[in-house]
């Protein structure tokens, strides 16, 4: 079955979506013909529609944050005008705000939560002309109403998933636009409960449906890095896991293995107070050029009472000083 996945980044820098890539990989592994398209400007809507009219996919999936869902309100009606395909939207916005299905009449369904297997079930049902109204994780328009299906459990072992699929040209375009930086993610979820973060809403939504924070094994992560290094030209990596220090055992194994295999300098995300000196030494020895530190606000009381960030200014200073003392400067 011919499927097109669209990742809108209108008004933003071109980028690659690991989430869309993972969905594409699962669909391809099941034998579906999957195309991938980023949409980074309003001017690209016309060419997108022309391509859809020519290629005639039977299922078109869009991924959306809240700001991009607003953009899809003008994209999806134009796609509907040239295509009879089933139109479905997934991502963080429809997950936490599923009533958004009512905001775009041309949209047939939304996917809540992890989308790999709900979209595979949907593609198989559409291909075989079976009823798809009862697929878990989907809200579907059906016989004049919206069927609101429950969530399935989280994927417990990320090693069972294929590596995210990449459209070679789209991915290289994103790398080049970011001056040679390639972003990779090896985890899902976060164990902290910052009230302003989507992880807070998602962890509440998935309560009782499995462990929320999960990581691909360090060994499999090395294989994924090698696969991408063989396919793309990049100068450095950004490990874009929300907080890469959440599992110290994983962290130590990963950053022990990494310099044995690779020499790409890298950046990663940290939370103040989660980095020890031995961990900082591992980062430096593995090639860390810098870290992105989640400070969020300079006023300690505001940070604690409004943002739910319990770390003190002193913890922030200690983490910064620790990085600098180990030669991680940026």
C-alpha cells in the first residue's frame, strides 16, 4: 500500500523527525510503500499537493505539535481537494488534545500516543478494506460520530523496533541546514514531572500502561549511529534525549562504548544536579563539546513554585562548574 508521511515545520528550520522515521520503519518492515516529506514553508504546500495528485497515496499521515496543527488547518483541506486518501494526524498535539479532530473536517482520524502499530493496523485495514473504527489509539470518524478508542500499552522494549527510517535527501538537507549536526534520540519519556512539559501530560495519560521512560540498549544505539554514519555526511552529533543522565548504568555503558567506535564530537541534554564527576569525565573522554542545560528561569523561587523545577541556583552552578572543570566548555 502506498503511504505518505508528512512532517510540517512551517516557519521553523528544516529538521528530521525520529518519531515519523520510526513509524515509517515499522510500515516498511510490513511491506508498505512509504514516502516521507518535510513541509517547511507555506510555499511548499502547492508542490506537496501536486506530488500527492501524481503519486496517489492511499493513506497520508501528518505529525503535529500544537503550533504546526494550526498550520495543518490550511494544509489538510488543500490536500483533501486533490486526494481521496485517508487523512490521519498524529503527534503530541492530537495526543493531548484529541478533540482537535473536530477542528479540521477533512481529517479522517487522529492517532494518540505511540503511533507505530496503530498506524500499521490502520494501513493494513485500509489496504484490505476492513473496519478500522476500533483500532486502539485512534479517534476515528465513523457513521456520523467519532469513535474514541482507548490507548494500548507502551512499547516496553525499544530494541524490538527497527531503527528510524530516513529519506536520504530529506535527512541530509536537515543536517546541512544545521551546519553538519545530526540529531539522534535513543529514549522515550522522562521520569521528571515538570508541569509545563508534554512529558508530564503523556506520563499521566499512560499511567498503568507500562514504564514511561525507556531507552534503546547502548549496543543497539551504537549500531544505529554506525548505520547513519554510513549513509550521511555529518560533522557532529546531538543526542537529543530529554535528559541523557536519567539512567546512570545506561549512561556509563553508552559513553564507554561510544569512543571505542566513533570520533564524532557531540552535544547532549542535561538536568542540573543529575551529573556526577565520574559521569562528566566519561562525557569529556567520549568527545563531548558541550551540553544543553535545562535551567528554564533565573529566579529560583519562580522556578520552584511555578515551573516545578526543584534544583537550586547552587546546583546549577555546581553542574556548570563540573562541566567546565572537566573541559566541557560549550
